[in-house]
């Protein structure tokens, strides 16, 4: 299993940028593998994936997601913001020191994590290999509102690459890859059928919604990262996160493509029988391109929990759009705006299941938006409970559509609608389907950095969750060139 994650991480490295003109900065992709102590008698093996930008000399900041893969807590996740100081000791040795701050829980660990607030300070010693490095990480994981406090040593793998910021005033630019390295994104709706919550019952069903992103390695092979969450059935609060390797071949005039994927990741929650959380997937698919950039895909396959009893057949419908065509011989280049945001998402009027009074709580949040016109954008929101009551373990993910209007040189207003899935932490979400509407005010300190404040309403489609929500996030905005 460890070998798989190492190979997968090396394959997922974004390509470096080569720019004749324009600004480049460094970005850091990290993978951490370690085992933490949830109590004196229980351990959890988890994997963390981190993506960070260099904001000052030797300082990187970005987002991280940690999830359980072994133990008894399938569905145990933590999401938040991380900061790393990187210093070169010699030509071959590096030292990283940093702090992760987020929210998390799940897998029935509410008593252990409390409200979900998560701290992870760490120090790593790494050996450099070309653009990558491998090393040992010493860390401390603590849930201050719960009882978890663990010291451990683990393995860490990093890859440092150039991150290209397009300059629209300069035209003579060449590059291999910009932004965060994805070439295609998808909205996903799926039906899971099989053994979900009750061992031996192979007729359980759940509806899933989520998102997926693909990165081409060559003209026929790609890797993908995906997140889906329960939106109907009996799995409210379930989510899975997977990485996969896939192939895709044209069979009809560059319109019809067929292929398949194999993947591995982590998942659980909602009572799913994933045991420690490790998941494996195998699938076949067919895609039809309605235009040069927009396609619909039908996929069918199997999802299994090797350490648990969950065995699922699934079928999915996916709507995708190409962001970049890296292996096209002839293309046009367009400048596209992206936003990364990290901060706090507040739930103001939540009534827990089997309770009559509301208990507000806060969640750590990370979002990514892509503008497809000067004003309109779509994005993905991810959040995990971090403070308040015993909501630790609540998580949600949304896909969104928004429209932004500039009202000054540094100020803009936006409206946004979003739909997705979530649950956990005794929240009353029914099957897990959620929807919300928000208004935002943005202020930009610089061309790239800003602050976003938001206010809105979130509801569960089937459960009793109906709450006012507010947000406060730091934003990082940048432009990249994409080929079409």
C-alpha cells in the first residue's frame, strides 16, 4: 500500500513551467503518511495531501486534506490551511517546519475530537532528488476541544515546481503547465448499489454527487482526483476521496472516447462499512464530446473497502469541460482567472438530531473558483467542522455557480448558488443533499491577495438542517494561459 501511494504521488507531479516572459513563483506539493494515537488503545493510519504557494522567501501557504486509511475510523477526515517554512541545509538536504490548522473528525469519533479543531505542527528532514524530496516527518496532532493528543514520526514526500502567473500585457510566452495542473474538470452524479451499511445486504442504494479533475500525462493516459458525497439514500454524511490512473482512446472522429480507470483513496461516514477507510476502485467509461471542450461521460465500475465489508457497484453520469489541451498540435491560448480561498464557514442556527435547541458551530473551508467569463465563475467548496458543540466529523462539499460585479477598483460584489452533499456530527441532513445561496463582498489588498466576506442560507433537501451561514476567507487570485 505504501508503495502505491509513493508511485501515485510521483505520477501526480505537475509539469514545470517554462516562460520566456511573465512571472513565475514556486509551488509545493506534499504527501504525508503517518499513524496517530486517538487514545491509549486506538491508532489511526492517515494520509495527508497538501498544495502550497510560496508567498514570501522560504514561506509556503496553502491547503491540506488528511484522511484515515487504517484502523477503525473509516470516514475520519481533516481539512484546513497549512504553512511551511522551507530551508536548504545543503545541495541535497532540506528542512521543513510548519503548522496545519483545520477542522475534522468522523468515523464515530465525536467524543475524541469534540468540535473538530485540529492542530498539526511538524518538522521534516528531507533528501532532495531532482525536483522532489523524500524524508522523515516528526509531528504532533492535537484536537484541543477533544481528547486526541499524539506525537509520531512518519514519511513525507514533496515536489517543488514553478507556478506560472500569466501577464496579459505580454504576448510572447511559452509554457508547459500553469495553475494547479488540471486539464479537465467534471461534475459527477452516481448511484451506489451493493453492501453499504449492513454486511450481507447487497441491495442497498445511495445517490452521490461530487467533482473530479484530470491531468494528462500523455495523449492517452491521465491521473484524476475526485470527491463525492452522499446526497440521497441512507448514507447521509458519507464521503470518499480518491486518486486514479486512467486511459482514454478515440474511436470515432475525436468525438467518442472509451477507456478505464483504477484508483485508491479513503472514505467513510454515514455508517458505511469501510472499516479503516481505505478504498479501491476499478471502472470502464465512454465519453461523447458535444463540442470541442464539453463532454458527457457514462462510467460503471466497482468500489470496495479492502479492510471492511463495503462492496459497491456504481454507475455515474459526468459532465466535463476541458481547461487545457496540453498535447494538441494546433491551439489557441486564452487567459483564465482562478481563485483559491481559505477561511472560516459559520453555521448559526443548527439544531442537532434529537435536540430542540440550536447550537452554532464553525468549519474550516477551502474553495477553488474558475472564471469562464469576466464575471461568471464556477467552483468547489469543501469544509469540515472545527469549533462548537460536538460537531467534529461534520463535513460537506459543494459545486457552485456565481456572478461577480466590480463596484470599485478594489471592491466587488458576488452572488452564488451551490449544491452538494454533507453530514456527520449529528447534523440533521437526511440523505445528505444540501443546497445554499450566498452573497459576497470582496476587497483586494493587492492584485493577487484579498479578503472575502459572505452571508447566506443553507438547507438540507430531506433533513431538518436550515441555517443562516456566514464566511470570512483570505483569497488568492491569479491568471493562467490555457490551450484550446
